[in-house]
C-alpha cells in the first residue's frame, strides 16, 4: 500500500502548482477542519461485503441519510487540491484502493451549520487512510506530510483552521508493545501537528475506540482518554453500533458520531469566542468566574501546569 501511496503523492506533487491550490473565494469565513485517522474516519458506513468464505467483494450501498446531504456551504479539498462541493463518500479520492462509504464528516459539517448558521462556509480536508497505525502517522512520514501539505494548501485561499478531527487506534491494538506506546505516540503526534501548523491552540477532537479486533483495545482506549493536552477533547464511540463486518461503525452510527463531534466543537468554539478576548486582556485583574473560562485558561497556562 505504501508504494502505491507514494506513487499517488508523487503524481500530485508534480500536478499541483500554487496556481491550482485551494480555489475558493468567498465573502464568508471559510472554516477549515482536518479529518484524519483510519477507516472509521474515512468512512465505511454502508459498505457491504458480498464476498463469501472470507473473500472481499465490497460495494457501497449509496445510501446518504438526510444529515449527510451536500450543501453549497460545505466544501471539500479534493485530491487535486481544489475546493469542490462536498459529497459522500468524502474520502473517495484520498483513501484509495478501498471501498469508501459514509464517515462522520458530512454529518459533522451539517450539524455545525444547522446549529450555528452564522459560522460561514465549512471546508473539510479529508486525510484519513484505512488500516494505518499511529507509527505510520509519525512526523516526517508520508501520511503526516500529506496531511500538513493539504492543510497548508487549504489555508492558501484564506480561512481559519478550526479543528483537527482524529479517529484512529484500532491498528495499534494488536500487540501489547504498541498499545503501551500509544499514549506517547499520540501525544507526540498532536504536539507536532500544532507546531507544524503554527496553531498552538488548535482544538483537537479525538474519538475514543470502543472495541476492536486486537486484544489490547482497553490499553489504547485508556491511552486516548488520558491525553492531557489542554486543547484535546474526546468523544466516546462506546455504544455506537458496529456493522455486520464487526469492524466498522454503521452509517447511522456515523451520523451520530458527526453530531457528537459537532457538539464538542461548538462547545469549545463558543467558549473560545466568548471568553478569549476578555481573558487575554484581563488575565491578571479579572475576577470573572473561573468556571466558563477554564478552557481558555488551560490553553494559556497549559504548558505551565
Ligand atoms: C460481487 O458481488 C456482486 C453482488 O452480489 C456480484 O454481482 C458480483 O458478481 C460479485 N463479484 C465477484 C468478483 O465475486
Ligand atoms: C474549484 O475548481 C474546480 C476545478 O476547476 C471546480 O470543479 C470547483 O467547482 C471549484 N470549486 C469552487 C468551490 O469554486
Ligand atoms: C505500522 O504499519 C507499518 C506498515 O504496515 C508496519 O511496517 C509497522 O510494523 C507497523 N508498526 C507498528 C508499530 O505496528
Ligand atoms: C471502528 O470503530 C469502532 C467503534 O469504536 C471500533 O469497534 C472498531 O474497531 C473501529 N474499526 C477500525 C478499523 O478502526
């Protein structure tokens, strides 16, 4: 798979020149979200395997629930680095060689727009690749570089990077050693992304795994839940229905997950919008209740705690 990816990336690097990058001009704010991780982020909702005796013969059922419909205010950065109106499956030209279906991205975007129509246009940057482990996402690797490059391209036409949505971990549940190293690797990844994108306060919203085929799911889940970086928020996949393949969450689960991600994003966003300015100017003198400014204080003081 890696040589194949390389080929694709190399072709892109040749094709893309700055003139093509992120062709969007909108009078509204473009809110940019990175979607990264493995197959559940890429989306397998509605993918059915018709193969027998363990053979793979997969197709996507094409069912797009109302919560995942396209909307002129939801764009997607395609593999050619252009903004186009987003449409399921969001990762079809990114997570190549797989049958992609419904993921959480469209449900997330529709839910954010529905509840905060004033936010403007949403720009999704799909980067997830099925079956990948956290080591393959390490800084300097193909997947990492691709994600950073796509995000930088997305930002070229203006807009604001609003969050990284991350759903990964299943591929690290197979050996005890990987599961033990997961926390360190995940934390390092998040820190590197914030640094390389020069966005130290970028919210990271991750999904905690709920089950897996590997034996060490509990260790990986614990690692996810224990990430104590101030801008990391966690949404729990526990209870979301897993499909007939026992490997991926279903279309309806993806709809629900997208809404949970939107809830978490909007809470973070509103807190930041409402409190950031006063706190920044009044950090020392303000007697404002700590309760609602904890998040921002955490962001500012995080490194010292
Ligand atoms: C895959 O499944 C479809 C739908 O059941 C069937 O029509 C097709 O022949 C199968 N293809 C292969 C290669 O088995
Ligand atoms: C960006 O360019 C592509 C290719 O020219 C076009 O299909 C797409 O609609 C454009 N996107 C927007 C949002 O204008
Ligand atoms: C991660 O995946 C790569 C490629 O499949 C593999 O070579 C490597 O051993 C895996 N690493 C870990 C720590 O599982
Ligand atoms: C997809 O997510 C579900 C729920 O967390 C989990 O049980 C499953 O292992 C995940 N599958 C993959 C391939 O990540």
